C-alpha cells in the first residue's frame, strides 16, 4: 500500500466496523452523532424507498453528502440522480460530496479496496464522476438537477431528492400541485429495482410528502440536537406556523388563527402547585382526550397540557398521576355528555373530582378566556407539542379543538377569581 494511505486506512478500517457517523466526522462533519449514523446507514445500505423528515439544523444534508460519497465508492456500477428545488441549489450538495471524495480517509478506503485511491475525473456544477465509475452507458456517476429540469431520457438506480418542498409549497396550492406532479415523474427515471430516497421538511398538510412512502420523522424534541433555550429563542423569532413546520414537523393554521404570537415556557413546575385541573374527555371516534393543569399567580396564568388520541378510560390513570405530581386539585369534568360518570370514576379512585354543566358556546368560551389571557399565559415545559399545536391551529372551522377548549375552561376559572 502507498505509505501515504496506510495510516489513514488503518483508522478508517476500524471505524467502518462501527458507526458510519464516524466516517462523516473524519470527513469534517464533527457534529454528527449515532443518530446520524443510522440515517447514513439506511441511505447507503437500506432497501426500498426511504423518506427522512427532520427538522431544520438536524444535519440531514450533511448526512446525505456522506451517504452519496459512500455510495459512489461502494456501488460503482449504479448511478445517482440528485434533485433539489432549483438548479442553483444543486451545486452546494455536489460541492460537499466533492470535498468528501478528496478526503484522505476516503482515498485510503478505495486504495485498499481497489488498488488505487479515488480521483475525480469529471466534474461540473451539475455532475461528478470518479475514477472508480464503471458505466456501460457513459452517463455521469452523479448528476444534479433542479426539480423543474427536463428529465426526459434520464435514468438512475438511485434517485435522491433533498428539500424539493419549501415555503413556496406552503403558501401556494398551485406550487404544491406542481411539485407533486414533478415528483410523480421521478418514477419514470428510476431503474428497475432502484431506490428513491427523500430528505426534507414538510410545509403543508397537502404537500409532496403526502406522496412519499416509508416516512421516518425526527422533530426537534426527538433528536435532542437543539437545547431548550435555543428552541425558545427560535420560537420567539418566527411566526408560530413557521416554527411548527420547520422544527416540530407539524402544520398549524396561519390564516384566521386566534393565537398568532408564540407561546412562552417556564421550567418551574412549582408555579402550578395548588392549581386546578380539567379533563376534556374523548369517548371514541376522532376526538382527543385533553388534560390541563393551571394556576394563576401575579396576573399570569400558568398552564400545563397533555393530549391523547385515545378514549379517556385508557389514560385516566396517567392523568390522575399527573395531577398528583403537579398538585392540581380538584379536577373538573363536564357532565353534559356522560351524566357525571367520569367524576364518579375519579372519586372511586380516591381523588377530588368536580362536575360542571357547560352552558357557554365553545367558540365564545375560547375567544373570551383563552384568547383574552393568551399574552399572559406561560406554559410549563413538558406540555405536549400536539397540545400547543392544536391551540395554535384553532379557528372556528378547526377539525380538532379539545386542547383549546380544556385550556379555556381553566382560564375561565381563574379569570372569575379576580381577587387572587
């Protein structure tokens, strides 16, 4: 072996036996973790189509660059077509791949595997081929295209999309439909038995991700890559709908929304002590069971919320345990639908349940109390993201309103106690 590569190869050989994030780290991506190693492994060694949804700042594009470089040296007879939204976005990814292929560790691997270090023999803003490429057709090993480019007559074993859905798809139905049609065309360029690999962030309920299979989702809470303090800073720096789409991978309404300003959070759970709790119970169907704890202190209402897409009986034990932990009693439950059955269940478990008969229109209740207090509401961290999103998504035509309804009941309770 050429002595230039011997030391580098020894290091890489050991790393290849472990996690692929280590290869990325050697190539200069020092922030990659074991989670990123799993993403890279699925792109390089997985079977069938694969869709990775991950939040902004999760290093998914860095993982993709490492994966493409590995595919180019491990699968020398199969070409890659890489697509981004616009033509001028393609060059950035090809530049990252080019840099990795020129890395000594990659050269060491190929030197031992094939008797020579990998070299780039053809390159441009939209294409890249290496000395390892064994193409019977003369095509480029890696070809980059904008989504709107002509793909007639092009074929590849690996068809990879990265961020082909963006803000334009969120605000324009015509753009969403155009992106979906262009994505559908990719089926015609994939070789038989080939793979389509998609990376990106969803922007709208009806965007192109509704077409994509085998979706693996990693929001900002799942990855743990962004500290809570930084998430709060990001949340305050943009519209709630944008934060939800970019970091929580969910969609909330921006038009006709009742709650436009971002929620505020605290880590101090003691602010809820001696507060009350409330259950908005689901008894089947499409409804959610919403649970809210709340207390009022110095003109601020502190709330903590949980949300389950399950029958209340399935989560009642968990709800009671949360109320105990946060010291929020009594627990209020509406008797309009169940004639006091839920309150009886709570009392039978030696807790303090109180029933009430709801006489106020839901829209008026939410607008009169939750919306009124919104600038002076602070959520205790640990509140379910879906609970917050259901509030932020609330309009008079909202499909689900269990969380805002429950929060509004708690706000109404404290609003009527002005002496506190």
